[in-house]
C-alpha cells in the first residue's frame, strides 16, 4: 500500500534537490552524540512505489531521479543521496522512492525521535501501514499525527533535546500554504531559535511564491537559500518549472556542498536552455 497523492511527483527534480539537502542536514546532526528530533509537517506516505499507477501517471521521476542515476562524475552530495535511495532498492533497480520520513528513519539513532504530521486521512492510513512494516524500533521512535502540521508544530517545539530539524513541504495547492509556511517559520523560531528549519517551495508563476522567498530572506536568523530551475515557465502559467529550499540555522557545511552540487544538477536535470540555479546565504 502506497501513497496516491504524493506519489504523483515522487522522485521528480524537486525531490532530488529537497532530499539531497535533507540527508546532508541529518548527517550533520549525527555528528554529535546528543539526541535530536525530526519533525515533518507534511509527511505523505513515507515510501513510494514508482511502478504504481499513481507514480506512472505523470512519470516525473524520469526527469528527476532517473537522470541522476544515469549520470557520471557526480559531486559527493549526490553520491550520498543515491546511497540512501539504493538502500531501499537492494536489487539495484530503483522501484521504490524514500520520502523524507523514511530518510529520517534511516538516520535516527536509538535516542532520536521522529514526529510525522499528515492531515489527509487516506494518506495517513498509508503512512501508518508503511511504518508498521518497519519493525519495533521504528514504531517506538515515531509518532504519527493525523492532523494539520502547521497547527501541530507549535506543540512540538522546542523538542526535549533542544536539537532537531523541522522539514516543511506542503503541496501549496492552496495558496494559503505560502502564508501558513511563513507563519510556521516565524512562530517556530520563537519557540526553537536554534533549530534547523528546512522549507521547500515551488517555483511557479504565482506572486505568493516570490513573496515567500523575499520574506524569508529578511529574517535575521542565519540561512541558506537554494533554487533549481529546470525549464522555462509554461506559457499558460501552470506547472512546476523548478523549486527552492530555504534552510534556517543550516549546517555550516551546507553552502559549500551546494556550491559544488547545484551547477551539476542544473546540467543533468535541464529540460531546456532556461535551466539555472541560485544560491545565497546570510550569516549573523
């Protein structure tokens, strides 16, 4: 049993960027013995079957994960990303794609904790089913909330260990998600000023997307902002032509890793000559 909503886009170019960064953050947290929490506000189903009808409807992984798998001479950040993907595909064929909850489960140590929010009832049921297959340790470390992650985040901060990462990646199908994402970041920083917050957002021809990025860049907290464009915007104004990741209180290693990775990703995932990337940072 796998997701029927998130699976439409599993393994696309946005997932490649988002999950490569997320893995880097998790690896950085694991450098210290102190336990940490991972809070995922829009968890989805956790694991996706790329052979399913839902994934094959759009086949977005063809222009994302598949291109990376076939590439040569990749930067370390992408090698690390594919190492995690291959773990879930021990036969060597990329049939399953791990979402952020499953990447987090792989990284967690005994005292670390995972908190997952998924509001859609069907999606939440699939998530629970998938988690039940992971064994006692995963069940003990993980709590699933069938609730609005934007609302539920408040009660989770700060985590008991005072270390952790919050990943926020709503669908943005509702344009109110842009406002809610910004509010969640601002309120989250008040409760957990030293926490790492990783926000994904789509590059679409929508005023709200541009305003979100500009608002985040005005924050005084240290941040890294990366975006990847794979094609020119469509003439009708619809469709995803790229995506961005905004990381507050990022690992100090992240900017340099992205500087070596984004040009490679641009070249490998480009659909037309309008492909490009941006990379900015702010330090306090």
